[in-house]
C-alpha cells in the first residue's frame, strides 16, 4: 500500500516562503510521476505542479509559475514544493499525489494515491 505523507505547511506572511515535502513509501518511487494539488475553502481542488520520472520534465500551473518549484529526490523517496513570494490567494490545503504514469500529468484523475494534505495559510 502506497503512503504519502506531507509536511512543511504553516502560517506565513505575504511575500514569505515555505517548502513542502512529501515522503512516499509502498512502491518504487522513482518509477512514477508526482504532483502537487491544492484546495481552498469552498473551491475545487486544482493542479499546482508535476514532475516526471527522473525529473526530466516539470510543469507548473500559470498561477504559480515563477514562484513555486517542484523537485524530487529519488534517493529519499521525497518530492518537494518550494513556494516563494507567497500570496494570500495561495492559502489552501496542499496535497501531494503519485501518478499512474511516469509522465507529467495535470488531471487529478491520473493520480491514484494521495496524501492527507498540509495546510498553508498566507496572511496579508
């Protein structure tokens, strides 16, 4: 059984930075693409970023491009989301997910395992 455990969320002022981590276990981490999604209160879950197997490709949503960076460390079975220049509209629960494929995908239906989420709150 795959387990994904996020950490690193918290309260930060606008303009600040946070780094989220997601530790994975249960199947060969390096074989699969990974993604980050977020869900704000009263809104649907939205794609944030994804990274392919072997880190060959990354893709970031327009809303975070230039501010957030996804990366992975296969030796540690961990995927990261570095978030800089945070804005109040980035406030949400952030989820990591493991895809069924090695390629970058943005649809949440392409991911079959999800973490429990970590809260990020950006104060204005």
